[in-house]
C-alpha cells in the first residue's frame, strides 16, 4: 500500500479499522495523506505529525494577521472606556458589585412582608 509523498487517497472507516497499523506507517514514513470516509462522506483525515504542525503554524499565522488587523482598526477608530460604555448602556453595579441594566429584572429587592418567587 505504498503511496507517493503528499498523495491523498481515501479509505472507509471499515478499511481503516482493518489497516490501521499499515495506514499509520504509510502516513508516517511516506508523508501520504489519507481521507477517511463514512457512508461515502469524507469525515476525517490521517496526516503526518509534520503536516499537522504545518497546519497549526499556518493557523497561527492567520490568527496573528487577523489580530494585527483588528488592532489597527482599534488604533484608527479608537476605543471607549468602560465607564462611558456603562453610562451609554445605562448599566449600574448592584450591592454585590454585579453589573446589570438599570430598571431591569432583579434590581428590586423582595419585601420582608411579601415573599418573592424562588427560582
């Protein structure tokens, strides 16, 4: 079951069960990529550790690029302080220090004479 480096071929879940050791060795030593199918649909891939590391590195590069773009947007558009945002959204802190909307549910305390609903 030798494959050329980087060639992707498919095998079913049943075939993978039968040929797991061979498939792992093929992927490890030839750098082949194997697509796993279940009922004819591609559900997973078996790739070498090197390919996985490359994929993770590429994902990191994309994440860093997106973060830099977002930081540039923040620099260009500016930010708003937490205090300003609280005022704009009419938020306040209750006795326990939790932030909640003014006049929203849970801001009124139950009276001793009138029991509140238990949740």
